[in-house]
C-alpha cells in the first residue's frame, strides 16, 4: 500500500512540474485522449511515476555516491543536478514509447527536479508513513 501511495505522490509531483514548467510535457497518445479523456493522462502519469521511482531507486544512489566529492564541495547543491539528471533519464526512457515525459533542456530538468522534490516533500509530510 505504501508503494502505491508513493507512486501516486510521484505522479502528482510530475504533473505539477509539467504544469509549471513550459518545457516539460506529458505526452499522451491521441487515441488515449479520445477514448479515456483525462484518465489517459492519469495513466501516463502513473507509468512515468513507476519509471521515475525505479530510476530513483536503482540509479540515483550510484550517481550520488560517484558525485559525492561535488556534493561536498557545493554543500549539497549538486544534488539538484543529480535530481535533474534523474528526471532527464526518466524522460529519455519513456520517450521511446508513444507516451511519456518530454524534458527540453537542462534548465527545465533542473527546475522540474526542484518542483518534484518540493511536492514530494510537502505531500510526504501530509501523508503518514504508516510505520
């Protein structure tokens, strides 16, 4: 149940980033929009959230470990670049299909990563962990 809640929170965070940043788009196939309306976009957001969660669980710890000197040197600000990289990688993975996430440029990824981090933080506070 906790994983499902985290996936929904990630989907909301990705939706917020796509809504606020012009160069981040959620790509919904036309037939999904015609058949399901907004449910098609919600399904795409959940699929992107699954990929984003997998990228954050598998690749992000390795990148954080390798970039530790830069993180220390910049007093943690380099983690924003790592988050931007994870968002960009998620976009590249999902762009190979006819649906997914499109991120145009480094600055869009950086601001999108910051928005996703903030939304995850706020919703993480509001939703109890259940421990």
